[in-house]
C-alpha cells in the first residue's frame, strides 16, 4: 500500500495545529502587554480579582450562616451542643477579624505598590 498521501495530510494537520497554538500564544502575549501597559487594563484586572474575592467571601458567609443555623438547631436539643456552638461562634468571629486584618494589610500593600509605581512612572 502507498501511505505517502496520508502522511502528508497528517503532517499538514500537525503544522496547522502548531500554527494555531503559535497564534494563540502571540495573542496572549499581546493582550498581556496591553493589560500591563494600560491603567484601564490593570484596573479591570484588579476589579475582576476583587470581585472574585468578594464572591468567594460571600459564598463562605452563606455556608457559615447555614452551618450556624444547623448548629443552633442542634444546640437546642443538647447542653453540650450549646458549648460547642459557643466555641464555634467565637472561633468564627476570631477568624473573621483575622481575615479583615489580612485584607486590610493586603489592600494597603497594593495601594503602596501602586503609589510607588505611579511615582516612578511620573
């Protein structure tokens, strides 16, 4: 049997696939340069990151509220449950305060970095 034609079709398909990957990589690099180079792109990126973080916090908050409702139901039927619920509530409160402190620190760092970069760019 003669397989030269099949090999050439396969080789051409691989070449086209490589060209597509190369074009996608070039587009990604160009978009990355544009985003890094523009204030609007950086703001858009930062807004998306902040929105994702906010959505994650809201999901955790909803899960925590649901869990607390279950704990309250359980606490009504058990004396030991009351202590477990109190311990959980205080631990959640401490974790919330820690996460707020960390978020404030991260936001402060981001603002300081932005101020340094805008000062050096000026």
